[in-house]
């Protein structure tokens, strides 16, 4: 049974009490925090029935669109009021820095809610005059019940990319957070009750992917699954959706994103951004710039400065305000990353810096850089999801495009150059859903985000996200 979990924090970064109605859970440093109950297939069915009833009776077109926006803004206000508590929970649960969680995860979550609250009464259809005596109009209708399945790296932020547009479009939702990091989602579920959402519109079901996630994906009354996670699970979700009721699917999957440094790049800026691009949140970022391509003229200067930057990063507990890096999210994840580092050594890449676990408590790995990598090495081809950069040298644009596109993934890329013509030419040639020029890994709530190739399809954020949560009905009228 769920229990109330309360902890008093007295750390340099955060002082205050955190209360959440859950049980127990284990955090990234190996400490037992709390445990929570995991939803069964039966629980999923109950939640879907509740969401379906709410959608039919007290949400969707049953309430004015501006009222949906009003409730979403109210929830954003409550999240703002509880921002410190939510940041503390995220730091505790996902092992990230408290200040990072506050400045990035929680503040961007609130922005997303406000942004999509504004869209709630603006997502209109069109009128089409087909001839003098006939016309048609389109309605942007909600899908109904949407299942939203999210990973552990940005637990609340990635959830908000789905929850906010789904609600704005009039859908009832079932959010299944990762089994590793359910705490902030549960807190927001509490706040949604306080905000006044009708019962059944917002449901949060913590649980395991193979049980709760699978049951949600199979359920015939779920009209859409929006999934963020690994390509492996994304493939399973698509198969299940196809086998059951052909529900709609949006997939935001893994990546092996290129970070490209041309000779004419501003070296300091390129080092700063490329370092953030791969080492931010310990490399546990879907769009992490994990393959770094450096043009030969700047190569030696870049790798020297990049290695120095990586050594200046400080690992530690998320509540220590002086740290820049937290731990891997779990022992399993740490072991997986260490396995990749070992494979890089075995396959003959040069270990330029890092490469080891730090200490015996918690799951810390040094920021790690490999050079002299070859395109067929595992560390170049597979998503590591940890603080491991691989660096390769290129001669010219043509060679670079070939190397950068030589991957099954296509989530994002970053290009560093002072030549705007080159930046645009290369951006257009890269097979990725998004490109950053002279910056890295900073999604913006107004800008669509999502991959191509095996990084998935569908867009989150920005106006494009509304298409993922509506169906267009065309009504043709003979006057
Ligand atoms: P994961 O695929 O293991 O799990 C993601 C979610 O899916 C979890 O909630 C899990 O419980 C659930 N799940 C697992 N098996 C399931 C099943 N059979 N049916 C339904 N749900 C199931 O991924 P993870 O380890 O939590 O996260 C890391 C992955 O997420 C990386 O590959 C990363 O690139 C990706 N990611 C992508 C984006 C993006 O926007 N493209 C953002 C963040 C993370």
C-alpha cells in the first residue's frame, strides 16, 4: 500500500521538508529512500476505465477549452509554489544536482504547462469551401485516453512534454513514470487534485514496464501511446499497438548524436558546449553529443582543451552545491557504462581521460574520452547513455557528412562553425530530427523536438506537438 514519505532536508542547497504520498524507493547513490507499490494489469484497467469515464463525462468537449487551459495554469502555479520540493525530489530520485533540477527540469516543466495551457483554446479546425453549395469544416478532436510512458533521466520534464499537450487537446491521461523515478510524477498527481482537475482526467501509475507499461499498451480503450525511452522498448510498443487496437504511437527513442567542430569554430565556445553536450547529467541525455567529429586543423587544440574541461567537472551528491555531475541512475546503468568503457579499450580505442568508477559508494563514473575510434566499434555505434565521448577526426565537409550520418539513430546534432553558409548547408545534410548551431542539447518548449530513423517519430513541444494528441474530423455539408 502507498505510504506517506516525509524527509527534512538541511543541506547547503536545500532546506525544507519534502512530503510525498508514496512508499519506499532506492535512489541513485544506493541509499534506500522509500518503496512504492507497483501497478498491476488490474490497476491499469481500473485507471483506464476511470480515464475513459472522465473523458466522456467531464473533459474533452464536455468542458470549454479555456477551462482546460485555466486548470493547467492552476497546476503550473502549484508546481511553481512547490518548485523547491519538486527539485529536491528530482535530485534525490534521479541523482541529479538540486540546482540543475530546479533551473532545468522543474522550471521547464512549468513553462511547458503554461505554453500548452495557452494552446487549449486555440487549436481550431478550418472551414473549406468546396463549391458554391457545399462546404466542409474540420474539427480537431481529442483522441480520448492517452497512455504516456516515460524514462528516468528527466522524469518530470519528459512527462510534461506529453502530459501538457495531451491535456490541452482534451485527452484524459495515464502517466506511467519509470520504475526508477516515480516521485515527482506522484507529487504532481497530488497537486492536480488541489488544482481541481475532474477525477479521472489525470492518472499516475507507477510500475514496471513489463507489467504496467505492457498492460497500458495492450489496453483496447487506450487510443494513443506516447513513449519516450529506448529503441528496443519502442519497437515492442509499436508491435503491441499494431497487434491490439492499432492505437496511435509517438516514439521518442535513443540517439548517438554527432557534435561537429569545424576548423573555424570558436574553440572556447565549442569546448564549453560540446562538453556540456555529452557530460550534462552524466551523459544520461537522449540527445547527448556522444560522437564528436573534429576537423583536422583544430583537432589537437580541441582534444587538449576538451580533456582539460572534462577533468574540471566535479562529481558528487546532488545536494552538494559545488558539484557539476551526479551519479549514474542505478548500479545496473553504471555497470552497463563500465562495460562499454571496457569494450572501447578492448577494441583498440585510445583512452584519453577518465575511464573508471569513482569511490565505492554510489554509482559515479569519471567523464571519459576515447580518441582514435573506428566506425565499427561498439562505443561508436551503440547508445551508451553515460559520460563517454568518442572523438574522430575529419578532413572536409563531404567526409564529415558521411561519418555523421553513419548511424541507425537520428535524434539531434550540433554544428560548431563561424561560417553561417556552412552551418546551414551541413544542418540540411544531417539526417537528424533537430540541429543545434553553436550550442547543444537545449530543447525549447516552443520548438519541436523528435527524431528520425531509429530515434523514432512524432514531435514533442511547440505547435507541432498538438498534432500528436488530436484527430482531425472532416464534416462535409451540402447546403
Ligand atoms: P526504457 O526503454 O528501458 O524505459 C522507458 C519506459 O518504458 C519506462 O517507463 C519503462 O518502465 C517502460 N517500459 C519498459 N518496458 C516496457 C514495455 N514492454 N511496455 C511498455 N513500457 C515499457 O528506457 P530508460 O532506460 O528508462 O531510458 C533511457 C532511454 O530513453 C535511452 O535510450 C534514451 O535515449 C531514451 N530517451 C529518449 C528521449 C527522447 O526524447 N528521444 C528522452 C529521454 C530518454
